[in-house]
């Protein structure tokens, strides 16, 4: 069993991005700029957003954090997005999800200028991804592809089973793994809550991507010897012995499954760190596209 270490793989990506930003700034140009909107004060969202902003600073990006109260109206949030759409100094816009129930996530995502959609959630980005066109790839599946690339894990011809069909992870992951690209060309089965015989299907998998949000769901009896295990789960589970009162648990029972696997991502310290790497790569692409448009 080899650990797919998000610390190592994300460090490599961040160092590469930092070097690129240094080169850009040395020419006298401004640095890439990510704007993050956070509505309310959901604990997990606060943590993710803080970590995104901190990593921007580490690699030399500019970032702007827009905080709004939980009771902001949909119209006011859409107006905030329009402001950032028009702001020529902003390259990427990210609205942290989930949003409060009175706001339509789909409407908010669709309001983002697709050229600034570094989360890759806009219908234009999703459509391009489906067609195999250049686009912003949602950060978590993108991060997983970067992880496979970092550890040079061959995927061609393998059977990948993705558990979970969310727009953020499972669905785009299934498209990337089945696509004709260096770490794709898999035969993909996308499983969800209505899939019968999940255990039988998982037992046929060379690669399992667990993205359903149920801590410890993937058990050793679901895993073929030598399978590659990618754990996307990051659920907070109460634990009185932990300093913060909770622990982060993945969708895979790591202790039990690791001995059967060839490669496995830990939680924490796996896919989560790669998500930020994916987002920051998208932000650099958004910046470069914008600079190119300005030169035209
Ligand atoms: N909430 C959980 N994951 C994500 C993500 O990748 N992007 C945004 N904007 N919100 C999230």
C-alpha cells in the first residue's frame, strides 16, 4: 500500500504556481486575483474559505474575501456577483457553497461570468467539460486528476467506480475518468443511492472514488485486492477527545481498507488539499486568459 499524500502532491503544484506568479510579477504585471464570497458563518465553510485565502497569499495571488450575513437577499447576492464580474482586477470568483435555503444556488452560479468561473460549476463550464473542451474543471475532481498525475498512476483501460453523483464531485469525476486524456480512458460506473448491488460493483473496481459524504462507508469487503482508493469524504464527526470537539472522517474506513489497496488517499491530508491546488490552477488560467484578451 502506498499513501497518496495530498501534502506532497499539493506542495508540488503550489511551488509550480508560485514560480509562475513570481515570473509574472517580475514583468511588472499584477498578480492573479481570486474573489471569494462567503454567506453566513457555517463552520466548515469558514475553514475552507480561510484555507483558500491563506494559500493564495502563500503563492503570491491577491485575494478578496466578501462576507455577507446569512439573511442577505438573493437579489443582493446577485448584485455582489455583478460587481465582481465587472471588476477588471478580479480573475476568479468563487461563491462558497452551501448557500442559505432562500437563495437559489443554480441562479447564483449562473450569474458568475463564465470566464471567471474558477469553481467550474457554471453551465457553460459543465457543458465544455462534457464535450471534452478546454474549461474550468471543478476543483475537487481536478485535484484528484492532479494527484493521479503527480504519482503517475496509469488509468487507461481500468474500471473506475465513482460513488456519488453530485455536480461538484461525482458527475464531473466520472466525465474526467472516462475522457480521452492522460489520466482518463477508464471504463466508469457512476453509482448513487439507487444503485443495487453496490458491493458487487465495487468489488470489480480497479479504482474507487468515494464521494457520497457518509463516514466510513467503504469497507474492506467492498474492495478488490490492489485497488486504488480515492476518498473525497470530509465529514465532521463529534469526538469529545478531540481538541475541537470533532474529527474529520472520510468516506472510507481507512484502517481496514488500506491493507487491501495499492494506493490510498488519507483523510485529512489527501484530496482536500488537492482541491485548493485545482482551484488555484484554474485561477491562473482565468488570469492568463484575461491578460490575453486585453492584448487583443
Ligand atoms: N462547498 C464544498 N465544496 C465546494 C467547492 O469546491 N466550491 C465551493 N464554492 N463550495 C464548496
